[in-house]
């Protein structure tokens, strides 16, 4: 048996999340088993638990897509040499009832990616959804070396991942924030220009800083609110990548003539549907970025497994800046 957090019905964290003993998973063909050290939270895990994304997909769900740990067993078809490898895990709970909020998780071998030497388990557990989404937004449309990038919401998990990956890839990066604490996170991530979106005009500041030319890539957390800003700030042929919805409605209105004249490309990103071949390209780049020491995400909160409700509540109420992690190491259980 192993210790795990799980829910058997959807609802508020305090009502549905339990911590207890469940059967240890066994890896099948092409799978590895990871002894989880740190489990990483994402808004997606909250949406799954509350029923926002879909109704209850399995009788019992162990939450969380992301995590980091050590491979302790491999299934048939996986080189036995992978045993003992330090890995980060992504999309563990996609298509499976069992995520990373447990002592062990079994995933297809490709979802357990070797962590470069010296990269901590905490950083490994932050990667999954945030880094893969940021990469998809930034680098699906060619090199961004010497290009100009605008990241809306640069203190968010995806936003700060995007700043770091864009800097690693050789871009100049502007970002928007809401307050001083967020500015500090964006600065630490490497942003070249930080704009307070409530006190300054993003368009004026950005156009001033780019000699009126605008930006070549936009990574957008709120396309509906930012549509006009994006059009005004885009250079010819810019790519606007939208990965999130902040409103109940999902209908976007775009002034087409202006967008056509600028030749703007809109890219909609949903990480779960990105083809594996493209995720593998992203993983290669993320590994290089990690190895170069260029990826150091802000960790906002880390709790023990039996405090998982506090972690979910903090994410749901947006009270923490930085990634929220759950310690599943043997010392913390
Ligand atoms: N499509 C996908 O595959 C995918 C992948 C990952 C995440 N997501 C979604 O993306 C969203 C963000 O995820 P996350 O993990 O990065 O969350 P997070 O860490 O909470 O970050 C969200 C950030 O967005 C900022 N923000 C909100 N509205 C904004 C606006 N109009 N302009 C600029 N910044 C704004 C917030 O700042 P303020 O405090 O100023 O509001 C916050 O810093 C979630 O809804 C998540 O479900 C989607």
C-alpha cells in the first residue's frame, strides 16, 4: 500500500480531498513507476476537482498532472537502466485516474523526463504544464532569437516560464504585472521591460520601447481583455498565442481588417492536445534551458501531503505568487 491524496466526488477541496492508503501501482508495458518527491499544482488540477473541465472521469482520482521523483521500477519494453533516474513527470493524470499526489505514480515512459544534474526536485515539479505551455506559445512558429516578445501576466506560472524560455531563446521580453510583488518575480525571471498594467498604458510603454515597431510574439493569458492591446502592439506578421480564459464567455471579437493588414497569426494553445512529436521538441529545449541554469521558477508555497487542502485553497483563491508544491518525500509523509 502507499499514501496518496484522492477524491471520490467533485467539489470544494475541504469536502472532497482525502489522504489515505491505496494500492501501490505496478508499471505495465512501456511504463515506468516514479517514487514521487514533489507534486506540482496547476489550475487544471483545480478545474478537474471542481468539475469545471469535465464530470468525474473515474470512481476515484489521485490529483495533479505534474511532479518530480526517481524511477524505481520499469515495465517491459523500458530499458532497465532507467531505474534510479531522477525525472520530472508531466500529464500524469491525463487519461488516468492516478496523478502525482501520491508516493508512487505509473506513467508511460515518455512522460518521465530525465532531470539534468543539479536541478532540484522542486524545480522539476514546476515544469510540466507551465513550461510546456510556455514553449508551445513561444516557439511553435520559428526561432525567436533577436525577436521581441510580450508576455501578459509575467508573474504567473506560465507567464514566468515564458519569460525564462524566451530569454534563453535569445528574445527581448516585455511583460505586464499588477503589483510590486509580481514585478519582482518578473524581474527575477529576466524580463527586459516590466509594465504595470493597471497604472500604465501597455501600448504606449511598449511602442515607446520598440521605436514604434511593436512585438513579434505575444503570450496571452486573457485574449478577450487584451485583444485591442495585442493588435496595437503587434508588428507585421506577429503571432498571438492564447492559452487561457479568464471570463465565463469564450467568444473573442477581433477587428479583422486591422488584423489582416498586419498579417497577425492567432495560435490557440491547449497543452493536452499538442502532438507528442511537438512536446518532445519542447522537452529537448526545456532540458537545454535547465542545463544552462536559465530556468529558476518562483516557488510560492510548499506543504506536506496531509495539508493538500491548503495548497488547493491557495491556488483557487490566487493568494500565492509562484508555484504551489506538495512535498511527498518519505521524510514529509
Ligand atoms: N491552454 C492550456 O493548455 C493552459 C496551460 C496552462 C494554464 N492554462 C490556464 O492559464 C491560466 C493561467 O495559468 P497559470 O498556472 O499561469 O496561473 P497563475 O500562476 O495563477 O497566473 C495567472 C497570471 O495571469 C495574470 N492575469 C490575469 N488576467 C490578466 C490580464 N487580463 N492581463 C495580464 N495578466 C493577467 C494574473 O495576474 P493578476 O493578479 O494581475 O490577475 C497572474 O499573474 C489558468 O486559467 C490555467 O487554467 C491553460
